[in-house]
C-alpha cells in the first residue's frame, strides 16, 4: 500500500511542527498573546475542511490545466531554467489581481473574507482558506497554462508559491532587511490583514512586493496593525464564518427590485454593501449570551477532536487513491461534523447534543457496515434511546459540557 502513498500528506504534520515552534518562540519572547485559543481552533478548523474537500477537486483542476494547455495554449514555452523565473513572476502577478479582485468584488469577497476574519495574526491564519476560495483561485490559475507554461511546471510553482505565503503569517518575524524591497515580509503582509483605515486594501502581493508599488497599493507598516475585519464577525461558528457574507449579499439583493440593481450588489464593492445587514442577521441567526469574563473549560475535549480531524485528514491525503469510496465518504462526513461540533461547542449552542448524537450515529453506521454487522445497528440505536430516557445524558451534557468557567 505504501507504494501508493501520497507523500504530500507529510505537509500536514509539518505545518503543526512550525506552528508549535512559533508558539514556543512566542512564549519565550513574552508574546503568547498573539495566540487566542478559540480563534486558533477556528482557524485550524477552516483549514482542515479546505484541505479535506480540496482532495476531491484538485485532480479535476490539474486535468483542466492540461486541457487548457493542450487545446488553447497561446505560446509554446520551453522548460528551461529562465522560464522558471518568468513562471514565478507570472504566477505572482496573477495572484495579485486575483487577490485584489477578491477584495473589490462582493461575490469574490464572500469567499475571501473568511481569511480575514481572525483578529490574530500567526501561522494558524495561513490555514484559514475555504474551499470556495480554492475553487476561484484555480480558475485564475488557468491563465498560466493558457499562456503556454506546461501544467507540470505550474503545479510545482504553485506548491512553492503557497509554501512561501505560509511563512508571511507571523508577528515573530517582521522585516527581511534589504529583501523587503523584493519580497513580501510578514510585516508587509500583516498590513494587508489590518482593519485600520490607512491599511485597508493594501499589499495584495503574495511573494513579490513590487506589484503593489507598481499598481499603487503598497503601504508599509507604521502604527501597529489591528488585525481582522472593520466589522468583526461575532461568532466562532464553523458554518456562520463560511456563509455569513453570502447571506448578507442575498439580504441586500432582496431589498432591490431590478436585476441590474441586484447585479450591482453581487459584483459591487464590499464597502458599498449596507453595513447594518450583518448585525440584523447576527441577531436573527446567532445565539446571544450575556458577556462575562470566562475561561473555556473543556479544552482537552476540543483538542482531541481537532487531533482526530488532523489524523483523519493525513490518512485520507496519504492513501486517497487506494481508499474505498465509502471510507472517503465517512471521513469527510465525520470530519465536517466534528468541525461544526467544535464551533458549536465554543459557541455553547443548545443543539450541540443532537449533533453529537448524529455524529455518533454516523460512526456506528460506518463501523457496523465495515465489519458486516449492519443488522445490529437498529437494536443498538434503540438501546441508546432507552438509555437516554433513563439516565438523561442530554441534561448531564448540557450541565457539564456546555459550560464556561468564570474568572
């Protein structure tokens, strides 16, 4: 089986090694405040979901690159050393405009906004990419094989390009010395993640800094940035963070009557969207609690869930080509339910016990089906229902798990 193993799976534990090192250095420098537990869990949850779902679409996009290259390439660009230099420049230029449009067009911002929701700035934020953003980004990447760069080269450069951007999401390294005139440093990218007025819509480059200087969007760090959105998302909910802006666009469109007016909202600038829509939607959909100083009690329970998701993600990435479709379906279902569960736990949602039961049911169905004992599932479910009525597990769960410790 190991001959079919995808060694890119090792990038997942490598990510956590760097994250651990960043945290240890932060502690030694008395900068542990750059991490916030709930926010970091939220960042990792979104990244795990994107990596998981991307497994099912990445092959199709690679095939699309080859199709574009074979049938529509404008030039026949050879594989020579200087071509790699041209390729990284072209890739970063396309990224600049993809990234800039992601901030200037509402429907694209709906996918990209998730990356900017975090009010911290560390390596966990680099994972904060949604599957919607990945889909849009790959459409833009099609321009590269269209120009005539071989898809195999494109794939390699995209890995390098993505790896570099990971290291720009940190506060522990600021400037790169003279390299700041060429490369995007963490300080330069930190400005891009800021919500301060002078820093808005600046520094779109991913690897090279000269695109922003060329197109007038460069801003160096002066005052310490305030990270996050100008109107913060008041929730750690996995689902809300993914879909709230789509709901805002839909709500804004409902206030207009003509198709042209609706299209102006969908493709308009985010700054022109009614900023009162989000508070109204939050009041309608989010569960509000009295604000108190608190300490999350069951970190261990949450940590185990994230660890299980990481292990399952690593396994499905490594053995994707040899896993049975049912195995893939179970892993995707269980991981997504677990990530929703993590967000609901941090939000103290009242319906979380029902979600826990459904997640348990999914696991039992897979377990009994795998070992050929599916006929035992119904009696076990009946037994658990009776046990719930007798021992009131739901009440115990709400009393002891759905609780923060005040301090």
